[in-house]
C-alpha cells in the first residue's frame, strides 16, 4: 500500500513499535503521534520516534492518509468521535485492539461515509508496556489478524493486510466474532490462568515463590502485564472469556479423574506435547 502521512493514536509498546518500524521501512513517511500526557510527547520527540508529537488530537491526525488507533479498546470510540468530522473520505483507519467485536461495532458506524475503517490486531507484544519497550522488529513474523466488518470494501481490507506485511507481519483474515472467540482461548485465557496461578501459589504457600524455577517464570510471565489494560480487555470480551474459563474448569476436572492412571496421564501429556511442538515449528 502507499501512504505518506501516518498518524498513531497512542504511543505505547505497539504504537511506538509501529512508528519505529515505519521509520525503518519507509523513512520518507511523515509520522505523527498523539499522546495524552505531555511528558510522553516530550519523550517521543527526544527519542525522535516520530516527526511530530502532540497532545492535540486534531493536529496529529490532520492530513493523515493512514491512522492507527493504539489506545485501550474501551476509549477508542471516544477518540474516534473526536476526529470523525475532520478525516478525509480516503483516509484509511485501523487499530491494534485485542478485542474486535466491540471495536468494529463502535468504530465502523462512526467512520461510515467519512473514512475507510478496517479493524486489525497484531499478535505481538509482551508483558512490558510503554514506549520504552517499543522496537522496530516487534511485528516481524507475528500473526496480524485483519477483521473487516460487514460493509468493509475489499480494497481497504487488502490495504490493511499490506500495511502489516510491510511491518513484517503475517496477515490473516477473520470476522470480528471469530477473532474474539479464538483470541479468548489463546491470549485472554492464558493471561487469566497465569494470574490465577500466581495468586493461587501465594495463597497456598507464598514461600514457594522463592523456590520456583524457569518453568514457573515462563508459565506466569504474562501475569506481569498491565492490570489496567487487561481489566479493560477482559471486560470487552467477557462472554467469550467466561466460555473459555468454564471449558478450562471442565478440562481440569477431567484431568483430576485420571491423575492416578499413569497410562491416561502419559497419553494426555503426549497429546499436549505433539500439538505444542507443532506450534513451535510454526506449522
């Protein structure tokens, strides 16, 4: 895709990484970043992550032919309303939210007839947050899910796919509903389980943490993520998360029935290893 002026709304890990990646891949693109706090604007300018940064949303998005929302999903609609009257009809707009149903349902009507909105979600990130963690190669090899709405035009969907490909991502297409069901299983539930495991250990025997090894640290790494951000994510996808939690409870109850059966336990572990090894090989 071709674009010459990029506006990023929100300079956290993902927004900052998009700016760095675009600067590396397309250095002639003029990049602007909006931040809520002046100290973050100052940091963006000091690190020369963007050509322009401001707390003035209108100033950042003025003239942009590509706008990416990189703020918490629960505030996207509020900010979208603020720029809707000022964007051009040919402006392409996407986002990085990890919940897609509510985002597409709220933003698509706001930009209908005003701009070209197609939702997306790069499966890239870490327990680290903020612009200090941003890096240009964050999206390299990452699955980037594009989630068009019912009225999305194919050329706009393709443009968003090309954008993530430019940054090194591997675009894939899902409906918003399919996205939220799948991501509840492979992202939201694992985060909740990691947090639950940490809290369980601390409640049962907090001293156990002093004897944990890399396995426990690796399993619970994502529990170090931002509580504020993840509370918002869970809230926006609560129905799919509930389904995943209940399925996990049923699976654990099933496992409890064959803990004393070494044959069944071994097959259970073989099945898990086989599937996990396929993931490791990228198949």
